[in-house]
């Protein structure tokens, strides 16, 4: 099989390229920009394009398939050439389905927790010695790639609700045709594609309709919107609700009860994620005892409450949270785990949704549990997205927090963070970006030593 990937440098795309190369396919690709870790990983596997940019001569009639990444534009010359030759063109979710249509497909959907639930399932399956394939949105400890495509009978897929490709406007998770589907919750996001909450919510209703006959839906009954949606949906499939399991917190550690099983994760949202993973694993033939034994060693997905530095008086965490629901849940997790410590919470906003003035009001109250709330939006982000910068007061009013600090310059932000009193305090740094290049690891180490 000869496969060419247009926009090979993307997170999912370069991992798919590596998985196909490992499967024995002839793989080529192109992109106008490729950064690490994609660049070095593609180079390691011998599939880094020799030159950057688009070149229609890379496309010939001998190709078995072309896979189109979201980063490419509709007028891409390689895409145009593939169309002219009548080649089969897939989005990457379409191609994942093509490679897994004879497998049992587990698809994890929802506005939050997808990566963590998927990671938990993979961790337990691996610990139990099961054979499985996967597609997950983060690099996991113990897994070389974010995509695996082998002869395994099961595939576990993180099901993103964003668009499939520039020429396929369907949400990715609609294309996988799950045998077992999970919905973790519904909280409005991606307003550039789904301009109202009702339109966004409809995508999850449609996802339920894509679950195969005789299949299963596993969903959080703690989410009122989701509970109502599932109740209203008439799809004749098995529907399994889940909730937060019984637990206690002792000296900054969470234990499941009964049994007093110690966990390395914490927070109500992660306990909900664990309940979802448990239901999936039970459906896949993992016993309860084996599940709890394995989950007790799960340290968390990359960038999800990742501990950067720690002392007996302070922890510094990095988290992927950026949307309102994720922000609120992550702050609540740290505050409830360490109620005796002050919490300084700092979030970087940089996505299209979060920088929309109408959407910004969705953040009202999300940082109320923090003792000090800080919002950072780089001036360069506003410039790149050609948006009007927010004023300090606009951000405070939108968050409904007049004590909130707002920074647009990363040097000033870092100076402020270093000036604070960290007596008995946790620092939580949240972003799906990179804080304009600030070295979070060095900051954490310096603060712990002071």
C-alpha cells in the first residue's frame, strides 16, 4: 500500500503516518511547517519530507490513498491533483475507521476528559495483557506513539467532536461507528464551528445515532444536559450511566472506598473519568479486581494535573485546561485535595472560542475557588488571530471576578508569579498552549527552592 499524507506534521497525522509505516505501508507526506516532536519522530522513521511546502508532483496515479489533515487548505495543490486523478481521499478519522472496521471499536467522546478516559483504558488493558489498538490525543508514558494499527481485535479511540478535514465538515467522532461509545459530558466549545450551544449539543445526539446496532453507550449521569439528551434519544442500544465513586481524601491522597484503594490521580472530574474507564473495561472483559489493581498505578495523562515540582509546603501543577468546564473542574480538584493550602491559579487563553468576546462570558465564576486568579493572553495571540485585544476590566467582568489579575506580556506575568508569597500554597498553570514560551519547569523548580 502506498499512502500520502497531506499536512503530515500535525499531532494526529504524524502519529498515523508512523503507525502505517510500522504496519509495512509505503508512506510519504508533505507540510508547509513541521515542528518537534513531529519533525524528529518523522525523521527517525524515515518519513520526514525532504522539503517543506506543497508539490503536486508528489501525487501520482500509483497512490492507494491520500489522507488529508485539518491543517491543509481546500485549495491545496496536492489535494487538487489527487482529485483530478480520481484518487481515494480520506480524512484521518475516515482512514482510522477503514483500518478498524473489522475490530470492536470503543470511542470516547465528550467535551472534557476524553484523553484521560482513553489513557486510563489503555493503561488497564496493557496491565491486563490484552491486545489492542488505539488513537489518543496525548503522548502516554509507556506508549511510543499516539496511534497503533495492528491486527488486534479491539481499538480504543479518543473521539474528538471537531471537524474531520477541510473538505469534510462532519465531527470526527461521527465517523468511527462505535460499538461502545462514551460521552463524558457536554459543555459548549468550538464556537467557530458550532455557533450555538444547541447546535453543539446536537453533535452528541448524532454520535449516539452512529453507535452500531447492539452496541453500548456509557455516559455521565452527573451531567444534567447529557442525562436529558440520553433520555430523549430513542436509539435502541444498551445505555449505562456512571457517577463519582465513593472515596475519601486523607493527607492529600484519594482512596476509593470500600477497599481503601489508593489512587495517584485526584479530583472529582478524574474520579468521574475513572468510572467511565471502569465501565468500558468491564465490557471488554476486565474484572473489577484487575481494573482497580491496574488503575491504582495510573499517574495521569500528559499535561493533566502534571506535577512539575513539589515540597512539603507547595506543589506546582501544569494542566491542559482552557475551556470553562475544564478550568472550573481542575481548580476544584486542586482546592479540594489541599483545602488547607492557598491556591494561585493562572490560565492562558489562546483558542478561537476563548478569545471571542461573546463566549468569554462562559468563564463567569470558573476561577472563584482560587485564592488568586490570573488570566494571561499574549498580545501576539491577538495579533495572529487578528482580534481586538481585551481590556483588563472586560476580562474581570466576564469572569465575574474583580480581583482577577490580567496580563498580556509574558515577562510581566513571570515577574508577577515570582514575586508572590508561596508560604503554604499550590500553583496551578493551565493552558492548551505554551505560555508564550515561558519555561514552566524552571519556574517551578525556582519557586520550590526559594
